[in-house]
C-alpha cells in the first residue's frame, strides 16, 4: 500500500514562487559562469567572427551542468509535482526532489520535468536551499528521508536576475551588430525575440518580456540615445 503523505502548504508556496527548472540555469548562475557567455565581453584579440548559435548552445549546456552540480550539492533545491496519497484522495502536490535526481539523463529541460524509472516529477522549479523553511509536517513532504537533514541550510545563491540577463542579451546583440542602423522600436523587438528564444519558459507570450523591461536594459547599455537624436531632427 502506498505511503500516505500529507500535503505541505509551505512547500507549495515556495513552489508557486520559484522559477522553472528550464530557466534556472540563467536565473541562478553567478558572474564567473556568465563570464563564459558569448558576447558578454569585447571579442578577444584575433577573433575573426561573431559568436554563433552553437557558441550560445555550448555556453547554455555548460551553465545547465553548473546548475545540476549545485542541486547535487544541495545549494539549490528542486521542487516538483508528484502524485501523492493523502486522507482526501490522490492529487498532484509539490514535493522536494532528492539531490541524486539532478542528472542530465533524467532532466527534460524544455518541459522542466525530471523522470527516472517510475518516479516522475512535473513542473519542476528551483529555489535557493537557504529559503527552505521546515514546518512540523515539512519532513513528511520530502521525497527522501535523507533530504530532511540540515544539509539544506547552505549559503543562498541569489535571486532571479531578469533585468541583468536582458542586459546580457543587449550586449550580445550589440556585439553581433544587430543594432546597426536600427530604430529603437526595432531594437526592442530584436531583444524581446532573443530573450524568448533563450528562455521560453520565462517569456512564454509574445508580449514578454515587457517593453518597460526591454527599454530599461537598452537604456542601461546606452542604446536609447538613437531615439533622442532622431526625435530632435
């Protein structure tokens, strides 16, 4: 008979506020990982071409591996939906996912899911381990007794940085020459399209990221001056 697990409201609240696994690699990556991102800095001396799509894919994969290492080290915590049994029946509820599931062979990045054998976790999201707050019933919602140890109380990894990552997109597009001769509205569209391409889970709708966010990123990198000069002509 399946073990009865009591749904935990604190874990659900954390899951609802967390970012999807498919986007967590860019939400949590530290600066030394972002230094590897194509277009972040000026091109090295002797570089004869601009970063390619494959360069971006390679960097993305490296940062995904970094994320998995952080999950295995319990510096980050994955929470996913799983079928559980409780007094009122069967339902999908968020549970903490054991660290050993942080394996590229088990992860579907596009669907933000984790599957291994008969154990499946849907809509997986990631939070800093330091954010974990255990209630009296919290341990009952864990997917593994080992995860109830004090290993979760580690150094926080930081918060999602959408503004900073949009600035990275702007820098990369500028390095690729995509802004040459473009109106500001055209730049906004190009930035939005690249952001949706890189992070479809974070920006699932054509209206995302918001124009305000995109203009803020363009302005922070000095790419709104063209609008002022054109207006004055």
